[in-house]
């Protein structure tokens, strides 16, 4: 069954024609949710919709949609068995709701089976990525500072790079050329140049954002030319205070939280200071953070890079090498889960056996007790009989 094609003459060129694919939404009564399944499948390069020769061109997306629709219209169960592995949870729910009759228990069972496999695979993928993360961390290269900096230069500059000294930057960018070929050195030089440009842009962007934020705070706390000298002085002092962390504001003879002195003798000098002067001071003062704070920011950067890897945000990484690789399965944990399941079932069986044994013991006790009672009854009868014997009667 081939796609429906309509030829339309162009008004400007009578010889020009266009082939228009008839959208299945218009040409059938199939629900939109099912059509969305066809369209979703058509974008999956792993699905073979139709066998073709080596020299034949690849099928277009609309052709794949049409082939999927044809299979569905012939037999929904065949469609599900062929494409169910590639469907997401929402697709399976819509298929069960719109394409499967309530009485068709077999097809509902197939849908539930795919849903179970999907949940299991999602958990397998999470576990495999975590195992791959631990392996890459142990190897060191992928999550080295240089490699992470290349993958997320803006984030690196914001959390780590802006707080490094020149000596630390030089050490970070050092390269061992002794065991490297000339081409390797050339590639490294080009990468460093390109990365430096990216880091410089990130630095400028961060500084611009800081300046904009400072300007907003200044404008919000001033009233143009209407401010008196005291207000000007106070604002200048506040800006200096805000620019310097509390741990660095202490002056000789002052308490820890005491503001910088602001007297009328400083007014002429303060008026001459421009905004750019304060911004330049702010740039250097921004780097005044403690070693502990620097380490916290660096650990935050590393944690974010780990999270990016686990959530499939590393664009240059081939996740199929992990998601479909059973070597990353934690066999020890899998075996432990199997053992736990086995012993849990054994405990259940033992509990059943204990209950049955207890029941049997109780029954045996009841039988023994009944027998004893019967024996006691017979003994009583016999003793009563003896007591009535004439030889035992008093004369």
C-alpha cells in the first residue's frame, strides 16, 4: 500500500508540480495519540520498516509513518509485537486505552509485559550509568579538571576559574611535551587557544552580569542629583562594604562588623571616583574568598558534572556504549538480590512448614489427650467396680 500522492500545479509555473503527502490524521479515523506513535517510531533509526537493496535510498519519514500505519490497520497485535520494544510508557498506555478491546486479555497482557520490561530497562540504565561513572572517575581522564573545563567552560569559569591565581592557571594548562608527537603538541596548542577564547568570553559575560547587578542596586538606592553629600558618602561606603566579604572588612581598631569610616573630609575624593573605578575594585575583590569556600565551589562544579553525565547531558558521549552494555551490570548486587529473594522464599516455605508442624503437633496432642481421657475413664470404671466388690466391703 503506497502513500497517497496529489499533484498540484504551481500558479507561477505550469510545469512545476509538488508531491504532497496525505497526513494520516486527515485520511483515517485513527486517534491522534496512535498517529503520534507512528511519528515517534519513524524517527528511530534502529527500526527497519522495510527491507531494501543496498543502492536504494533510505525511506522518508512520511513513508515510515505510512508503513507503520498499514501494519497497525492490518493487525494491532502484530504492530505491538513488532514495535513494542521501542515505545515509551505513555505510548503503551495510549495503545492499551485506544487500540485494545477490554475483552482482549492476551493483548493487554502483552502491553503489561512491555511496561514491565521498560521499567526494568530504565533501572538497568540508571545502574549501568552509575557504574560507568565510577569507572570513569577511577580512570581519571574523563573527569579531570581539564576535560570537564572543555565540556562546560562557562560553568567552570563561574565556579572555579575566576578564583584561580596566575600560578594555578599556569599549572592547570601545563602540558608534558616529552613523550608527545609534534601533531599532538599542535592539537593541544589549538585546543588551548580555543578554550582560552571561550573562557575569556565566559569571564566577560560574568563580569557584565556582576556590573549590571551592581548598577541595579545603586540606582535602586539613589535619587539622582537630589541626594545630599551625606547620602553620596553613605552609598559609596555601602558599595565598598558590599564589595568586600565580611571576613576582609575588619580594620585596625574596628570591630568585625563595623562599617568603614565615612567623614566629610573624604567627600571630595569620593565624588571624583567613577563607577568604573568601583567596578575594577569589585573585580579584584570578588576573588577574595577563603580556601574552604573555593574548595566547596570546586566540589559543586564536580558534582554538577557528574549529574550531567548521569542525566545524558554530555553531548559528545556515546551513551549506547553504556546503556546497552551488560558488562556494567553489578553482578554482585544482582546475585545478592537473587539470594535475598531465594532466602525470602525459603523463609516463607519454612513458615508454612512451621505452621503445618505446629498444627500436626496440636492434633497429635489432642489425640493423645483424648486417648488419655478415655484411658482415665476406663480406669475410673474399673476402680469403681473394684470398690464395690464384696471383699472390700466392711463387715
